[in-house]
């Protein structure tokens, strides 16, 4: 009876698998390699409707069936669905037929994150695009990250198509948004006419597709006779690990074509691989026999080592000499934290999980670390605190690891008397007071140039908040719209260490949620830094050490000591909890 049930279950599974396979084969019969292509991205401030617009575009092109459950279709990760944000860029190919064309167009859509921590992901995705849909929430107007992603699109030389979303809401004001596009971004709205849409209801989405075809220039040399020049050049702009198929690379074919069975070579590493499979995302993976110039797809090779999937590398045919494609400037981590297993025997499993996750996110730096209190672990570098928190959640969700995360720190720069400079991202490596007096010439901390956008009534509260966090005002501008409340645009230079703690929480709290903040890396600035250490029963706890500005040391030390006191179970004898630093004048 048990065997009969197992056979019945296996038959059901095979039927389901065959059905899924049939759908894929049916889709694969579409002559993708004969079609003209356009590659575009959707960029916006967080929660302005990027993923919802992507869902509607997929429905309008019949890539997915239309039904109410289509929410965040391209957000594959559990952490993305739990938080309602996009963390990883996703690529999908769509077929779009217009009455004027005998054949449909192949549209490659790349959905991007909206949070400042993932700006590197946005820049990497835009580097393979020809145009970008700049989505602006018509009820909120231009926000800090809107300005940032627009500047990135400009730097990449893309055609920017403004899309004013949520026009179906009573609070929407598309006229004010159009004014902001002109006044703040300097966009000529007579040339780049804003499109009025509601991604939620689908209103105006068909016009977005028409604008993409009309305004996005085709890649040079896309005529049929020029589609396959002798040299293949494909840019690797993402990769991930599949436990059944190994390393999968996401590529954009810039020249030539690649087929199953081809022998290709990675330009920078010089290693050669056989192409085992390749295809498009439609939105599920669909195997195809060939990828040509202008197409964005995935590639599976005989690559054995996960570290060989180098983001920004150029794939070309073995034995051919080509010029490499421009790669990506490596992202520099701005926040560091130690990650340790709660069970020390799980260290090797944690190590494997971290390495596999880092294939999918090459912006993370990795270094082994050992602490007296926590044992073996890793010190990882991230692009921000949200980036750190998302990585932590992915370790727990996808690999079922229970971990401990130390207090985030930023990299400080130490200049010694002999003019040598060292970056210190670990409090354990920070020099003590004796070494500082004798050998250290200067201590510096990284700063950021922040853009803050808020309604005019919150100007005072935002200026006070920035002052509390050692901010220096660089610029302030008032945008007065005729029909709505005016916005204030402020620019500040702030120490990075001040915004990786509770800055964003205070920003939203004091502005009732109306303010937005975006930042970019700036210069290192001289700072009076001290090392704050903690002792429990007279024994130092190295896992709690931190480096911070002297003006913050006393308050932070008292606060953490009180929390530590509350966390330690009561004993029948006295346990001293101490926070200490050397209270001397600035060097």
C-alpha cells in the first residue's frame, strides 16, 4: 500500500514537471533570435511603484496571465516579499507586438531596488540598458532617491522616460510633479513628456510600452546582416548559485552570439568553459538554443568554483582576441559587522552559506575573525545597515542558520607619523591611547554628502536632527509650487558613523514620515575618535568594543552598560558592568 501511494505521488510529480516543461518548450519555439530588442530598466525612490508597474507590463504583454495575485512577481526572494521591497535586480524578457511592425519586439526589463543601500545594484543594471523608466509617485513628488537614480541614469547615457504613477489617487498632483522634474532635475518635459499612469489599476500602462518603443534607440548594428559579427562579447552583470545546476551567470550580449556547446573564455581570469545551457527569463527560465546581440539571458557553464563568476567580466569565444567591455567599479563597503554562529560547531556550514550568498552579492567583503567571547566567525563589509539586515535574514531564511551579529562599525583611516595610512574596520585593531600619542599623526572617519527632502514645515526639525548628528549644512533650496505645499531640499555633510545607527528612524519620526534621505560617499574628515570597551566582572568582552567620536562616548557607554545590566540574569553575588574609555583632550 505504501509503495502504491509512493508510485501514485511520483506520477503526479512527473505530470506536473512535464506540464511545466511543455510550457517552457512552447515558449521556446518563439524565434527570439530574429527579433529586434530594447533593454530598459525601472528606477525610482523606494515605494513609488516600480515592482507594481513591472507586474502590469508583464500582464499587458501577456508574459503572465492577468489576475489579482500578481504582486511583486519579480521579487523572488522571501526577504523581498516579507519586507515589500526589491533587494536584487531581476531581468525578464517580454514580447510586444505593435500594429506597425510585422514582428514583435523583444523587450528586456530589469527591475531595480529603490533603497540607497542598493545603489550599486542599480548602477550595475543600468550599465546594460538603453533607456530607463523614472517612476515618480504623483502623491509625494520627487524624493531624495529619485534625484540619485536619475543622476546615475544620466551618467550611463540612458534615455530617461518620466512616469508619474498613482494618478488615480485623490491626493495625486501630476502638474506639481512635472514642475519638479523641470526645476529640480533640469529635465526638458517638452521633449521628455511625462506619462500619467496608475500601475495598480493599469491605467496608461499601454502608453508606457508605446513610449519605450518610440523613445528607446536600438543598439547600433542591429540590422539582420550585422547581428552576428565574428567576435562574441557578453558582459556578466549578475550571478547566483543553484544547488542543482551550479553557478548561473546573467549576461548581456553586446556583440556576436553564443550557443549551447560553445567554448567560451572569461577575459580577466583566462579560464575556459563549455556552455551547457542558456536561455531567457520569461519570467521563468526558458532554455533557448542561442543568445544574440542585444539580448539579456542566463548562462550555465562547466564552471566549478563559485568564485570564478566574476561580476563585470567579459565572456568571449575561446581562441579569439577581443577588447574587454567596460566593467564595474567595485563597490566599497561602508558598514562592517562580525557574524558568528550561535553553535560553534556550525561554523563550517555558516562559511559555506556565506560564500554562496556572496556569489549573488559581490559587493560584500569577507574576512575571517576570531573573538574570545564568540569564537570563529566572519567580519563582513556591507553597503549600509539595511544591506546588513537583509543579508542576515537571507542566512536565516535560505540556509536556516542562527547567528549573532556584532555592532556595525565604519572603516576609520589611521595616519601614522611615518605617513603610512591604514584602514581600520575592526575595533580590535584600533590603536590604544599610548600608541595614539606616540605613533599616530591623524585619525579620520568617512563622511557622506546627504540630500534631504521634506515639506517646508519640517525644516527646523530636520536641521536640528542633522546638527545633533554632527552635520554640516552645504546647501538649502525651497521649491514653491503654485498648487501645493512647498518642498525643501537640503544638502549636508555628515559622518557616516552617525547615519548607520538610528538616523533614519529619527528622520521618519520627526517628519511624520514625510522626509526622505539619500547619500553618496564623500571624503575622509579628521575626527577625535576613541575606543569604548566593556567589562563584565572585570573581564573584557571584545565582541562589544566600538570606536566612536569622543563627544558620544559617555552617553553611548552608559546606555549600553544599562542594557547589558538588564540582559544579565540576576546572581547571588555582585557583578560589575563597566564601559570605559580614556577621557583626555583631543590630540
